[in-house]
């Protein structure tokens, strides 16, 4: 039975990816920084096939530990991320630290996957790699680097039979977005929904399961000739330019 590794797999999109992979019959090693994020695993119907690996996904030793949990290693998903804004003029050192906190787990994960002979890697990026939100410079910069890394790895390791792809997410409904909406109140939440409908042509937030479907496809034999791709999973957000006359 195949093994997978998912970083940041305790909540939101990461958890949806883990649950999709075990539903398809796989075993999954999940890297999370805190055990509490995986409190749901024991009660999960396939919990015996989900193995927690507690530690920093950016630590090569932790990534190596996850890679060694089981074999054959069929796929690796670098999903772990840090959402924290910072302004370059205020604290350049903090900006660099935050960029590294988002990029290091992807570098460590890809290195561990390659070392373990993993044939398919999926990196989770964001629409912000191409169109940043104000204040989110560290996150947007790291995600742009993740997309460049994805393409470079595809070129370097494609000759060895390794496929490396990425998914660039739009706004997805997660626990984090739920908490944000609750903080806005009714009027604020209504405004947020209208803005999402303008930004994402499908007119809604994406669902974690929809991201998991795309990731599972990229890890599967059905995508055997897809390599070095950055696939938007954003309801059309990347394709759309807002018309100023709409206002």
C-alpha cells in the first residue's frame, strides 16, 4: 500500500488532502507542529493509516523522519504555511524570517521526497504569487519562490522520472476564513461575500475538498505527463481582470 506525506495536514486544506488520500486507500504521514492539530485522527475511520509526525516542516530532520515512516513513498504534498503580514520598511529582518518560514518547509520537503525516491510532489501555492494582497509581502514572495522552485525541480528531476507540480489557490473556505467571517459581523460578512463573487468568477469560496481533488489528480498516474505546471484552483480568479466600469 502506497504512502504519502502531507505537511500542515491537521487543518483546512491540508486535512482535506489527507482525508482524500486515505479515502483512496493510501497511508499518510502528516507533519504538524503541534499534536493538538491532529486530535481528530484517533476518531477517523481510517485513523490507523494516518501517522502523525510532530515537528517543524522546515526542519530537514523532521522531513526525513516523515519520509521514513513507510514505503513505497508515492507522493509528497507541501502544504504547510504561515499567514502573517509584515511591512518591509518597518522590519526587513522580520520579512526575511517570514519568507523563510513559508519557503523552508517546501525546500526541506522536496529534498526529503527526492532523497526517498518519491515520484510525485505537489506544492501548494496561492493566487498571491501573481497578484499580492497589500501587507502580505512575505507570504506572496514565498509563494512566488515556491512556483519558481516547482518549475526548476521539474526541469532538474524530470529526467529521473520525478514530477513536480503546484496548485495556486484562490480563497478557500477553511477554519481560518470562518473565524475571519465571524469577526466581521453580518454586514461585513455580506460585503465579503460580494467581494468574493466579484473576484472569483464562480461566485463563491472554494472548498478544501475541491483542492484535495486537484492534488490527488496531480499525484496520480492520470497526470503522468503533467510536470512543472502551476494549476490555478481558484474559481477563475487568476483569469479575470476586474472591469473598472463595473463600479
